C-alpha cells in the first residue's frame, strides 16, 4: 500500500545509480510564532516577503488558519477535488492498473492536497519517491524560494538546495504570488480582534449592575458591603450611601449588535475570497433557496476551475517524474471524467422517446429485479407507435437558408459534395439546435454542407483576439515575468487583422473536413462520432495552443517595442529560456546568447520561435557585457542557423520577428496556404446577407442622424486632424499626400464637405468590414449610415506598420448599372463595400 513517506529511507535520483538523501529530512523544521497579530504585522510581513523573506508571512498564515470559517472554506475546495474521480488513460484510451493503484492511496491524497495549496499559499512543493510504494512528503511553503529556485533547509535561509536539478522534487508557483490567504488575512485578523472587543463588552455590560446602599453614619457597614459584593461574583456593582440620589441605567443588550455584524462581515469577505459566495456555508436571511442555488452555481464553477488546474498540473509536472521511474505513462494522461447528471423518472421517460435505453440500466438504477418469464408485470406496457415515413423533409426552417447562394459560389474551392451522405433510411437526418457550438455546427453541415460558418468564425476570432488585448491574462503555464504594457496602435491593429485572416482560413479548413466526413459517413451516428473528434481538435486542442502562442507573441512584440525605446540604457539584449524541463533542446542552445540590440540576427531569433514558446529577451547594460561574450554568441547563433532544426523551423513559419511584421501567424502557418491568392477571393464574396444584415436600402431608410458637413478650407481642417481616433481609441494617421490627393482637382467638391464626418465615422461606425477593396485582403471599411447619406472611410496598416486612412467617400445609392445580376455585386457600391469579414456591427 502507498504511504505518505518513510523518513528513514533514501531514494534514487531519476537516471542515477547513486542514492540521494531525502530533502525533507535535511530541513530544520521550526514551529511558527504564535502571538497576537495586527494589520501592521500583516503589512510588515508582506513587505518582507516582497524582499525575499516570506517566512514571516507564512508564519502569519499558519496562525490565522486557526479560524474555523477560513479553514473550513479552504477545506471545502480541497475536498471537492479529492472527492472527484480521477483516472489515468494510457495511449490506447484504457486505464493503467499500475497508476490506478497509486491513485488509490493516501499518498495520492497528500499530493492532491499540496497541489491545491498552490492556490491558497501561492506556492507548493512535494518530494516524490518510491520505497516499495509511492511516497509523498510535503514541503512547507516558507521553505520554498521561487526567486532563486531553491529549497531552504532552515528558517534563516543560509542553507539551501536547488530543486531544478532534483527530478524527485515537484515545486509549483510563481514569484510574487502569495495566494488567496494573503487577501483573507486582514479579515481574519480583524475578526480575531473584534471577538476580543466583543468579549470585553459582554463582561462590562452584558450582566446587570448591583447597587449596595449603606448608612452614612456607619462606615464599618460600607466596608462589609463592599467586601460582600466583591466576593459575590464578577458582575459590576456600586456601593453608595442610602441618602445618595444616583441613577444607574442598565446596558441595552441590543447595543452589542455592531460587534456581531462586524464578525459576520469578516466571515462573508473571507468566504467570498475563497469560495466566491457565502450561502453554501452560512445561513441567509431572505430568499435563501433561490440565492443558495445561484451561489451553488458559483461554487460549481470554482470546482471546475480547480479540477482543470489539478489535471493540468498532474499532466505537466507529475507525468515526467513517473516516467523517469519507469512507470508505463508514456502517451497517457490524467483525466477527471465529467460526472453524468442524475436522471429522474421523468427524464428517463422523455429520453426514451429519443434514444434507445437498455431495460437493464433502469433495473440497476432503481434496484428493481428483472421479471422472470411468465411472471406478472406491474402496470400496463405502452405499445410503441409506428411513425410513417414522409416523402417531404419536415424541417422547413433551415438555419442560414437565405445564404445558399454563397455556399454555391464557394464550392469550387473544395471538392464537389455528392448528394449522398450521413442518412438514415430514405430521410436525411437533421440535427436539432443545441446549446453547444459543435452540435449546431454539425447540424448545419448535415443540413446544407456549407463551406463557411459565421458563428464558428466569430468564436475562433473573438477567442484569439483576447490574447492580444492589453489586459490579456497570462496563461497558466507561460512562466514569464515580462511587463505587458507597452502598446503600439498600428502594431496591435495589424495583429488583429492577421488573426481575423487566420480565423477565416481555419473556418474554411474545418468546414472542408466536416463536409468530407459527412460525405464519407455511412450513417449520421458515424458522422457525429467522427465530427466530434474534428471539432475537439480544431476548436479546443489546437485553439488552446494558438491562443497561448498568440498571447506570447503579443507579449514578445510589446517587449521588443519597449526595449527599442531604451537602447541607449540597454545596448545589449540577452536570449533567455524559462529554464525548466519543458524547454526545447533547440531553444536551450540559444540560452544566454548576448547580442547588440541592432544585430540583424534578432530579426530571426527574437521569440517566440515555436508553438507556445516561452523564451524571452532581457536587457543588458554595456558594462555587463564583454566583447568576447558577444563574439561567442554570434558564432553560436550562426552555427545554429546551419542546423536542420532551424531550417525546419523556418519552413514552418518561424524565424521571424513578429514585432517588425505585425503578424501573429505567418502565411506558412495558416490552415490554407496562399491566403491572399485563394481564400481571400472566396471570403471577398461573403456579402452582408450572408452575415444576416439588412439590405443597403433598409439600413439607409432607418438612419435618422444627420451627417456633419464641413464648410471651411481643407488646409485649416488638416492642421487640426492630422491624426484621428477609431472606435477603439486607436490613433489613425492621415498622410499629407493622401489628404492632398483627395481634396484637390476632381475630388475637391465631393470630398472636402465630407471632412466633417470622418472623425465621427471612425469613432462610431455602424459596420466595419475587412475585405480586398484595394487588391490585398487587409482593408478596413468603416461604414456609417446617416439621414440620406452613407459614408465609407477606408484604412489599412501598411508595410511600415503605420495605421493610416487611404480614402473616404460617399457610397452611391443609385448606381448606373447596365444589368443587375449576381456577378454585378462586386462593382455595385451597395454591395461592394459591405462584404468580406464583418468585424463590427452596431
């Protein structure tokens, strides 16, 4: 049986024959300080932790955990994870018996508990080894030095061992993160002090006062009376002469409610910090049932987040350790299976009309024995009704039915779809609308086999755009400490355009694969099963990798821009890896490379250099670098450029400084190669009706805002409006050459009056489209409908990463076309600009 450790044993290091001493046996464990803490102590301990001495803060944490409410809230989250079923699936999708025995052990429970402590303490560590069984020894957080990546062997910190070199140590956390206990500590301290004040108030005013009266002419009776009251208990008393007229008022018991309210407030703040809600722990006053259900949903969301965190930690950090010990974990992963929702009898009756449910399942679920042959059956069995086949498709309202013209236009891009496919009998099977994107997508594929889906595009693009926003969160496994604040409007706009293009190409590729599966599937069940795999790969697994890469790319571009502004102070840059066991060997070869900031090699090796690459560049001052160090680094990089690994990376679209190109993903990394030549032409034929928008005439008729006209001179306007702001607050440049070209000659009468609305169109457009108005698919059309007029301002980010206006004009409402056909839409102004990818709509 596995156990939590055997402190008299040694363990073998991974890949080494020599025995290594157990680290936890070398730690000098000292009891935490138990004293009265106040908010000043908390502040002092926090400052000490920021200066590299966290033991005072963790001693304080140990002391406040005496609070029962706080300890119970933490334990509730930990026990929810401990009670969840976890399995290890090998590469064949089956459970591994050797790992299952480890999971079913007290040592495993200790491991999971310590992983969860990462959320509350900000760091956690364990020592793993096998001594005939799986053993886990926790390491207290105050002995973990994340800044120097070492385990302290005493409180003073003068003795320590590195944990990166020890494969048996698993340490998780980020420097500067002290967990949720840092936020709850003030409330626990205030609560403890409040209880002391409450107890003192009760002692003074909680008991009735006693009044003893004595005769003024008998002083001896006064002393006897005083002595008797002192010995009669601790209640307050007064000794006064009988002739004295003193009024004593009994303390109001209600005046102590403020202390109780203060106690409740501190409990609520601690519970909200740990659990996100209060009603699953303490009793509410009004609407307890309805509010409790809402709070329970919040707690479930926390639980799901905890499960994802623990699962990723096990797969990223524990699996390499188990594999080093020779356990059969290669190709497998830990999984927390989704628990099935309990079914009521009504649910089973409804489901029985949709799917086939084995009778044995119902008998086992409700412990009802199977009837013997000939045995009398309770109740009356319902005869199943026969549903006649219909010659007509009952599903008349197919989603996206009005856009079938676009699907026909796009089918030349992919292989022609035959009329057969995943059917059941003679009736094509239609998927019903569902809450999940994957099921809705499969339903539309089964209905019309489209080659583009607007909902899928929005999902993919909006998710990736979050990664390049200024307030984007760091991914959990990034392990990077680069400031993410320097922003360039043109650079960010260029990256967003790149992500729109990438998402559109991915949408085309995913629909192509789903259409192929539908054509080749023998039944709808086969199609649904295979389509789920495709959707999971495209929309979850690959999307997660692409999001992480986009985030790291955006951070790297921001770092580059910031470093470029400080080249006089930091004339040299150094290439750094994260330094953990997940660093690629090819990137480890660049660790420590120091080059001048203007060295051309940075155009190729500036990170990221692969998917989810966490490498970074740090500045170096001139006095920190020697000439020999730079020359050696240049030679190392040049040799690296000659390797097959680098050539392969270049072919896959890496080896590019994205801060200079404004790209998150290069053209070689798109799901469809030659995007500008092929995919862009097809996307350019997506018109407003394909996106579910109203026609030009209908939008114009609904517009009521009057267009602001300009009556001054062009030169006066330009002096004030050389730069403008779009609806995201980003600066857009109006070049003098472009301005003069559009305000002189034949343009003078038509374009100058429109100057008054350019800023308004950019700041609050009704629609923004990305299309190929000027050859390449990178033009942003800002369109606004005024009363009787429609204005279009076109912008782009050019090769020099300048976000600029290229033209502006009024869209003609009644064009003189010889014939109005589907092919004329590309030249009809009412269709020409409202096409491509819809970026924004009001």
